[in-house]
C-alpha cells in the first residue's frame, strides 16, 4: 500500500513538473520582438525624450487621452505573449498594458494595470489593479457599473508600483488569461467581449499616463 501511495505521489509530481516544462517551452519558442521607433506606429503618444531608456526599452510620454505604440513587425491572432511593463505610483495617473485585436486607433481590446493600486491599504482599490476593456463599447467605467468585479482583479503578491513587472497574456477565441511570469500565478481570467478580426497588438497607456515596455515576445510564426 505504501509503495502504491508513493508511486501515485511521484506520478503527480512528475505531471506537475511536465506541465510547467511544457508551459516554459511554449514561452521559450516565442519570438522576441525588437522594440524601437522603427518597429511601432505611435497613436496619441511620442517616445519619452526625458526617460533615460536602456537599449531594447520603449517608453511613451504622458498625454491626455489613451494612446499606444502599435507594433508593426508582427501579427498575433491568438496564443501567449510575454512582456515586461513599468508604470508609476501616481494615483489616478498610471495605466499601462497591452492592446490586442486592434482594428484602428479606437477599436481594440486591452488588458491594463493600475500600479498605484497594487499595494493600496484599501481592498477595493487593490481589486481594481488589473482591468480588461473592449473599446469603444465597453470601457472601464461601463464594465464596473454593469459588471462590478467581473473585469477587474487584484494583482496577487504585487511588485512595487514603480518597478518593472512581467506578465504572460494568453488570448483564445473565448477568453483572456493573465499570469505573473515568474510564479505562473493566474491573475485574471475573463471572457472576451469581441471576436478576433485583427492580429495587431499595441503597447498601451491610458489617459495622462506614461509607460515603459521591454522584452516583448509573441508566438513564433
């Protein structure tokens, strides 16, 4: 009996290890995208001249309204992308994320983060750390009003609001899953509010926000 129990435990451990290996292998097979001014089309933003950016990092300045750097060098219809992002601890003024299924400058889906809420003392604010939107029909305020708690999540074990953080974003026809890269912790899983009609992705920032991005990788074509 003890031998049988031990064998079952070993099988379970091997299965978990294999699943993690398979997941890591999928990310490893991703294609790293070079981020510079030649790789993107800027929408209501310019590259941040005041930001001391390291090679391979793309930083957008802060302006009124949402904006993004639309990636011109790759198409991603579904699969898992990985990216590092950095916002700032600026209450009500730091929104940074990834847009996908980008049809034009104002029609897209996005997952974005509010770093200033990551470590808030107020639970309700922490629960507003991660947001899914589907513009132009479903902005954050409409989704919060009509579906409180469905399209927003807390960032579990969050980084400092001013630090870089890395996430994996998995896009399927029906849903979006967000994971913290290092731990593999699922941070958000939501049903999509649009069908995929575009493989275009963008580095997204919200109203009044600046943001930095690096180490973007997408499924190899």
